[in-house]
C-alpha cells in the first residue's frame, strides 16, 4: 500500500535540495562491495564506519547551528549501582553492521562472514560507533503520522504499508507506532505478533528509495516503528534482493535505528515549525556488539 505523492511536497519545506556532491548511484556497487573478491568500499578494505565517515568536523559544526535553546539536567550525587541484562533488539535500538547481512551470499558489510564474529571481539562491533563519538549531525524529522492525520489518511502502523520520501541527513520517519501501541489494551499487545493482517508500516523497499538514500548521503535512518522499512522485509511486495536492511547495513554501512519514541519530538517540531535539529546518539561501548540502546538526544 503506497501513500499519496502529495507527501513529497511536504518534504520540500524541510529538506535541502539534492546534494551535487553525492557519489553517483552507479558507484554504489552494492553487489560488488558485498560479495565480490574485489569489493570497493569508499573508505578502504579495513573500514568499519562507511557512511558515518561523512560526519566530518565540518558537518557536525554545521549541525550545531540547528540549536537555538538548550536544557541542562543536573543529576544529584545520591548513588546506586545496577547490574542489568538486556536484549539489545527488544526496545529502542540502534542496529550495528553485524545485525543483518546480504542474504544471498551470507556476508556482512565489507565482505565479513558470520564466522568472524565472536562475542566481545572481532570486526563490525557496535563499539566502533561509540569509539568514534557516536552518531552525530543534523537530524531531519518527517512526521508522516501528523501529516496523515491532517489529511484524513488512516493507515495502521501495525499493518504493512509504504512511505515515499525525499532528502535528509540523519533521517527520522514517524509513522505513529509508539502512540498507537500505547492505545492498545494489554490483551491486544500480547496478541500483536499474531494479528491479522500483520506487517509494519514503513519506507517502501524499492530501488528508487534505496537510490534516494544513497544519492542524498544519508548517514543513518531512524523510525518509531519496529523496523524502518515496510515489513515484513520478506513480504511478497518486495523483490528478494531489495531489502533496506541488507543494502544499508551489509552493503553501505548505514546504521538503522528503530522503536524511537518520536512523539514529543514531533510535538516540539510542530510547535516551533522547525523539523531540523542537532542530534547525537551514543551507543553502549560493547566490543563486538550487534546493537545497542540508542541513548539519543535532539537539541534545538
């Protein structure tokens, strides 16, 4: 199920024109870079950051200009210790490059294989993000949920559907998953995985949407949904080779963040009519980690 192309006009209000400095789509070479013996990452054979290399000091400095006001939270000195066990894929999360490989050849970003990954060590761990200072830059929110409400469009975030979009930096899409989930009864939540029809609302996994992500040099992609893309990713509406998870994580090294609570962010953006902000996300420094809680903050 697609969404009205009028959405594209909304994005023109908040996003810049297509960057002329973007690498050509023809140079993305996804298949070559993932599973050929001569894969050619933009930043070299040993790179573990790929698209995050675009967050240079100049880019971050420019993003700081999005801030106009700030809030400082002071923490009292009363102290306690916690020992916690968490599944990093069970709540708000940032996917690292170990999370999803290119399924046809069973390889991950930069040609790494499953057997190279051991708990606590090895390549492509989420700790690499933390060591380079996290994911930092200008965030751009596409508040699709509010736009849909204002235009009398009703699509459930718990059913499959597609959103077509246009340029951004660190790109956020709010489809209303969190606000709708909070409205469910306890029984509905328990049965959510078995609902009919199933699926998830999200960005349509097409070569056009992937080309858009590449040519606009998106650094990371984020959503309040359980999966950034229309789900399930293996649904009949998708070509088996066109999966945002496998192209972005395994092919390009582009992080994916999911289950973000974007409701307060959307309200703030709507109140101030400003959908760009300084964004910083610092994952846990887990050597060899697959994913991490996002620990994200937006500063206006």
